[in-house]
């Protein structure tokens, strides 16, 4: 089950100007891909909700600014299975945010201890509270913490490599 309140918070942070194009991408355990391009958060929620109950389905979004022409693809305001095209590097027109992920160092397959999680949260929180930071998001997960920094970097040959 999805948490609508969290999706609205996410939308207001990452899609705040209303003209941003968002691609939702899903992948199941077999490698099957699903994709949808959205400008309407209500439509996005309606389409993602039935998928959220599936086992082993990863749902994520493209963080960077997407070329608005991608909105004319068949998955406009709907999720389709096995799309012919999804957002590629050539479709990215800018980078406006960077997501920093602070995971404690530990062997694969082993969850964080409470102490490791607290340390990761302190680091993420310090970034979030840095004077002059435009960060509007600090997340604590079971494996670490994340902080989002807003920035603007137009794609250019030098930044793509």
C-alpha cells in the first residue's frame, strides 16, 4: 500500500514548479520494466497504487530534469509495460538536485545496527542543516540516511562524462 501523504510531500519537493516532467519507472524480479510520464500527481497515484501491492516490484523516479518532448511518448499520464523508450542520458536536459545517500559500511545483506543508523542520520542531518544549503529533504531509512540538495547544472558535454 502506498502512503499518499508521502507522495504529495515528494511531489512538492521534486516536482514543485508544476511544469517538470516526472518519469515513474518500475522493475519486477523478472526484469520486466514499466514506465509512465506524469505532470499530474493524482493520475500518478492512481496508476502506482495498484502496482504497489506486487511482490518484488521496485518503483522509482528519474531525479534529473527530463526533456519535455518525452511527454509525447505512449506512456503519457499512464504506466505501460515493456515501453519501447524510457528516459535515457540524451533526454536529460539538466540536473537540479543531487541525492546524497549515507549508508554505514557493513557487509552486504546485513542491516544497520541502531548505532550505525544514528551515525548515518547525524551525517545526513548535518548536510541538511548546513548554512546556505537549499536542502529541503532529510530521510532516515533502515539502512542509513539521505539528504537532497537543490542545485542547477545544465547538461553539457563535460557534465555528461
